[in-house]
C-alpha cells in the first residue's frame, strides 16, 4: 500500500503540473484558435433544451491538445450548456467559456494523461467499492488500475464527505476518473473508454 501511495503521488504531481501549464496557456491559445475554428455543418443534432442545433466545432489541427474531440465547443449535444446553463449571449464568448473554464485542455487531459480503461484491470486498495458525489454514495475509495501490458499503472482517489443533512459536501477526486465497474462495462461510444485526469478539491460542493 505504501508503495502504491508513493507511486500515485508522483504520478498525480507531474500530471498536475502538465495540466495546469496547459490550462494557463489555453487562456491565450483558445481565444486565438477560435477565430479560425471549423464548423462541420454535415453533422447536426437538434437540441433537446432550447432552440437550435449542435454542430461539431473544432480548433485548427495544430491546437488539438486544447480541443474537445467529443463535444467540440458547443457543449453537450442536448444543449444543456448552450441553452440552459450558460447565460452568455455571444456564441464566440460561449465557446470561449466552454474551452477555457468549463472543459479546458480537454483532449490532453483525456487522451494524453487520461487512460483507456480497456487496457487496465481495476482493484480497490482501500475504502468503499463505489463512491459518487450524491446523497446515496458518500464515503471514500483508493483504486488502482494495473496495466495489462508494459505501461504504467494508474490510480484514483475519491472522497465525498457530506455535511450533516445539508446538500453540501467536501468532494476530493484525485487522479484518473476510474471505477471498479470499468472491468466489465461495454461502451457504445469509444470516447467513453477514455477517462481523463482531475485534481478536484471542492470544500462546499452541491451534491443534491
């Protein structure tokens, strides 16, 4: 266990440095990249929330680490971000907010320092089998993903501590977003096999 904790801390440290550096650079790169964005009109999905349609909007190829391969820059295909959650009127500023604050450095976090769960076997090192930030699954867990080949193992820590009966909780999620269920899950979309890296520490998160 001590060895795994040490390996996890080292892994999380260098990934955090890489992630933070890329996010900071994104405040310059994404605004410029969006001026040269490409919209694929051949793919159009009618929004469930509000009016309009979702289209894939992407940055130039050279800026792929700051792009979002799955969602593009219009958010989810149902329009939750575009029409319901965002109060920004300008389309450009709405895309900018998505790519710099809501989902910064997305491709890098998901495909470069993220993991393809098909290449790992997941085990629990300590804590509970399942933890999520909702009322029914509070607690903590420390998981390990053992690489089936010759690559590095991966680690994930998740803690949700609810403050009494309130809607708020301390939520800490460190490492890759892995679960024990990834050992058997079959995804319909290949994007979903990739689990990105996070260093979330939220002392007062709404888990309702």
